């Protein structure tokens, strides 16, 4: 299931097939076992309405969770840009040689952070993460040496700023790992499948055309596509663009 969540369009196809099959299962198999009479049809309508309301409520909560996670990823992208920009300015408090070294490393680090947001290839992402870790070690060593050589409040300010730079990357990574659990997706799809089976079971008795069995699976699959797309940091159509980092990169002195 976790594999499908990284590819929302594939999830749409799979859920559409599952939900449509559920409708036809209720329309063909279940009706052969028991044909609903007038009394049972009325009871089924009540149960169906309650189940559809529950499904809509759960999908709404899932959409709210996905949107909150998307906003959090945008917030941390802005925080990263602010932390890097602040440390770039504070590097002027170091000696000329140390300050130039920190600025050069911060420029390379900003480029790697932009690549983290824009890459879609797993192999390239691993290279970006490896380069990021290496640059973080170099950045910390660049401010640790002067701070140990001349411990004073000014050096502490530079070290604190570098600490913010490193922490902001960790917060961003945690936000990208924070997704809607796979178990929640399984429950949502199971409830949707139950709704479609009940609609298929009652379809002929209420005079619905079999073509109408496709409407609810399509609508629910589109809803799942939208939620999965927003919840997926790299898959789908909706992505967090590193606008603040790109703007910062353009403003850094050559």
C-alpha cells in the first residue's frame, strides 16, 4: 500500500478498479443470494446513507490531514531559507578567511537544498542527501574551529545560527516523512468498497441503470487521488516549490 501512496495516479486506477468491482459484486453476486424486498430496501437505504456520510466524513478528515502536512512542508521550506540567509549574514562576524569559507559552503548547501525539493528520482535524491550531510559536517567544522580558538559571545552567535541551519533541515525531513498512515488508507478504501457493494445490491430494485454503478467509484477515486496527491511530497501534481530558497540563492553575493 505504501508503494501506491507515492504514485497518486496509480492509486487512482487501483481504487477505481476496486470500487467498481465492489459495485458489480453487490449488483450481481449479492443479489443472487438474496433479492431485496420493499422492507429490506428501505432498511438498506438507511444503512447506505449512514455509511456514505461516514465515508464522506473520513475522507474530509484525511483531506484536512494532508493539507496540514502540505502547509507544514511549506513552512519549513521558508524556515530553511531564513536560517541560511541569517547565517550567511552572520558569517561576516568571522575573520575574512573563515567568513569566505562559510559563505562558499552555504551557497553550495543552498543549491543542495533546492535540489532536495525539486528532484523526483530516488537515486538522485540519495546523492543529494549524501552531499547535504557532507556539507553539514563541513559547515559545522567551519564555525567550530574559530569558536574554540576564540570563545566569545560573537562566536556563539555564529555557532547558534549554524545550529539553526542544521536543525531546519532535520525539521524539513521529518515533515516530508510525516504522511497519512497506510492503515488509514486501507480503512478508507474498505469503507468506500462497502458503500459501493450496498449501492450495487440496491441498484436494480430502485430502478438505477447499471451505468450509474460507475459514478460513485469514480467520484471516490478522484477524492482519493486529490488527498494522496497533496499528501505525497514528490508524487502527483502538487509539490512544494522551493521559492524562498531560490530567491535566497539569487540574492547571495557572487
